C-alpha cells in the first residue's frame, strides 16, 4: 500500500471557487467565520451522550433506542417532506441500498447504546468519534481513495490514543474495569460500523441528499431495533419516570436527533463539509465536561492524555481538502 506524500485534491465542487475568491477579497473576523449552527449541534450532541447515559439507568439499551429511533425517524421523515424532498424517487431508485444502509445503522445504534450502558459517557463519546478514522482505513483498504502519509500518521496516532483510553479503564482497579473495557471495545465496533455506513452511503447521499438518506436509513433501522427492543420498552417501569426523564427524552429525540441532523446537514450545505466537520471534535470535549459535572465521572490522567492524542489523530486522519455533499 502506497504512502504518497501529498493528499490528492478532488475536483472542485460547486461553490468552493466562490468561497476561495471571496476570502481573497475580504478578511472576515473570526466571529463572522463562526458557524453557530454547527457549534450548537456539537454542544447538543455532547450533552445528549451524557443524557443517554443517565436514561440508561431506567431504560435498557435496546428499549431506549427503540423509542428514540421510531420517534426520531418519523419526525425526520416529516422534516424531509416539509423541505420538499421527494422520498418516492429515492425509494424507487435505491430501495435495496437504502434498506441495507438502514440495517447497518440499526446494528450500529444497538451496539452504541449497549456499549454506553457498560462504559463511561466521556469514553463512549470519544470512541464513537473515531468513526472517521475507520472510514479512512476502509476507503484505503478498498482502494476507493488515495490516503496520504499525513492521514496514515493520524490513524496510528488515533489508535494509540484509543489504546490509552481503553487501558486507562483497566488501570482503575475496581470491579467495573472489565465491564468498562467490554463497553469500550463494543463502542469501537460501533464506530467501525458507522465508518462503514459513511463509505457505503456516500453514493446515495450524492444522489439523493444527505438528510434524505439519513432519515430513510434511520427509518429502516427500526426493522432490527423494534423487534429486539419493543418487548423491553413495554416492560419499562414507566411509573418511575420523572419529569426530568421525559424532558431528557424529548431533548435527545427532538433536539439531539431531529434538530441536530437537520442543522448539521444545513450547515454542510451553507458552509461546506470541511468547515462544518471541524466542530465534531468538540463533541467528546462537551461530553467530558458534562459527564464530570453531572455524572461525577473521573477519567484517569492516562485516559485524559489518550483523549487528547485521539482527537489529534482523528483530525490528521480525517483532514481532507474541502468537499461537499448535497443536503
């Protein structure tokens, strides 16, 4: 496998030439360059990881995703229709591929929530954020794209940081260590599934739009999630739910998933993929701060160092020239 010194630049996408020429004419202030939409989504997603961990004290992992997935997928489909997108065209042209993508999302989400029930919210948020690393490895192994030496350095750095986080959980010396390690490993598997989904769904997103494909994939994921989670959802001790539980459920579904996905893809359309993707690195940091304050999680120094190294590696592994997908 070759390690070229420079990343190959893709063909210019519509709008990128205008962005560059505009930046040459004026030098906007940092505040003007701030992408408030993507920033708000990063904060929301970071908090949602912690609220999900809290809810897992009441719901089983499969029951929680069953509830979230069904309500959010229907809401997202409604949003797509409100935006005037043609779902019938996407379904008639790519039904089998959308179904396959949805089944993969179902496996990924079930693994995510099961892993989150075993490990810390901060660790889980960081490990699921390694999905771009697995995407880069997959496209390189399949020879879909040429991966430059900088990306490979980032991959090895990120994997080294991940090892520090997982081994840091083993060094805690409590009875929870084996459980946390199991959760961390399953979360890495979930990140791999999400990275694979991004590779397989990319042609669909280019053809039908990112938000449309995401909504349909989430809807089809219920084919796996509902049969596994419905009985557990019915058996949930609903009387034990407080107003806080309902508020966090609503926040996770309507703010975290519906608003989050809608605003994220709108930001990609307006600001471009590169300028939006950089905000994803804030998600595990927000999760860490929120988990320390509200869940009283205490990562070890070894894990904190591993988190920093992992984020640096993710940036190097994922950093590419600007590229956009249709929203």
